[in-house]
């Protein structure tokens, strides 16, 4: 009986030991590879690198009340490389500054290295261009009267332009003293379309011009002006049309000429208009076999006037048998 009890306890102890060993083995095989994958993933995220190029504004460190600087670009390219997360965040936020330090420089032309402020120390960077050439000149501000400029030849024949006016009488100009001294006039360049027949009210760009009508590199305030140019018909009167066939080679040939346009408005001086009772219209009939319709331009020189409205008419040509 005692022998049997000892045997049962031995089996129980052995079973417990085996269960503990089996539990340990299963736990080790499941958790070991998983932890290894996680560690590798974290390591990859921390060590992966990236490169990116983008543009950033360029600022200047300079006494802008005393000096005016020209020749520098508004933006420069920066080539970043380093940890992927840092590069992405920096490119998206651009939370750093690219600048050129001119604070210790005086009047003249200088080559200056572009620097940065605010980039993370783990990032590598390179600016393009790495250096810039700037011209530093004494700052000067003046006031100039504004003139309106436009192409007078774009006004339609028979129409006249009145005095062009702008909502700005004077403009303030700031720039380098040598550039300011080049200015000979400041104009608002009004765009007048070809063959303009009606008044124009439009915004015009203001420019400073030198003696050769070249644009001077200065800052103008305001940079635009609202300009009004009145365009009205000159002296005019309505007259009937008088047709005459041209290009006939045979005296026996004759043509009938007609148009749905019976009268046109004629523009000119009072003396020019007094001489006219009708508008002479010459029509080329040399290429007409039986009948044809042509667009004919009214000739202001032939009639001794400034122009017509309309200045082209449709003429029907019929050969008479």
C-alpha cells in the first residue's frame, strides 16, 4: 500500500515539472521572434535617411534705413539630407531661416555666403547658390509727378483722345542713390487696344524711366494707378456712298455695284467735311466673271478725311450683259 502511494506522488511531481518546462518552451518560441521584428522595425525607422530639395525665402541682415541692396535672389534652393522624419518635417514647416549677413559691409559690390539659422543639428544642408553677389548703395527716397503714357496710334481713325487722368498725382520712389539719379520720368503705361473707339478706364503699371526710356530698378509706391482716357468721335457727318468700278479692261464691259450699307459716318475737320457730299468707293471688278460679293475698305485718303464708321462694307458686283 505504501509503495503504491509513493509511486502516485512521483508521477504527480514528474507531470508538474513537465508542464512547467512545456509552458516555458511555448512562451519562448512565441515571444522571441515577435520582439525581434519589433526591434528591427524601430531600428529601421530611426536609422532611415532621406534627401530633399526645395526653395526658401532669402532674407538680408542689413541696415535698411541707411542702405538699399540690389542683385540678390528672392529665394534660394536648399538641399537637405538626414533622418527621414526630420527632413520631411523641416521641408513641410520650413521652420528655419536662410540669410545673408551684410551688417558689417559698406557701400559697394560684395560676394556673400548664404547662412542658416534654426536647422536641426542632425541635418546636413547645402544652399544653391552658396554665395550671392550684392550691390549696396546709400538709400534714397524722392517724390515724382506721374505722367500717363499710351500708344496714340491705336486710337481709331476719326476718333480723338482727351486728356488722360490718373487717380495718383505723385508717387514715392525708393532705391539706390545711383539708380534714383538716373530717373528722367515716371509714367503709368496704359494699354490701349488697336483701333480703340471708346473711352478706357483701366489699371496701369507705374514705371520709372531713364533718358533712353529704359526701366530703372527702384521701388515705386503705389506700383499701379487707375487711369481714365476719354475717346470720342471727332467732327463727323453721315454721307451716302458713290461706287466706281475699277480694273475694267474692255470699254464695253460694265457692272452694277450695290451695298446694303447706304450711308456711313465720316470723320474729319470741318473744312474736310464741307467738301464732301458723298463717299467715293472704288471697287475692283477685274476678277468678276458674272457676279461676286466683296468686302471693300473705305479709303480715307481718296476722300480726304480722317476715317469712317464702318470703315469696311460689303459690295455686290454684277456684270451687265
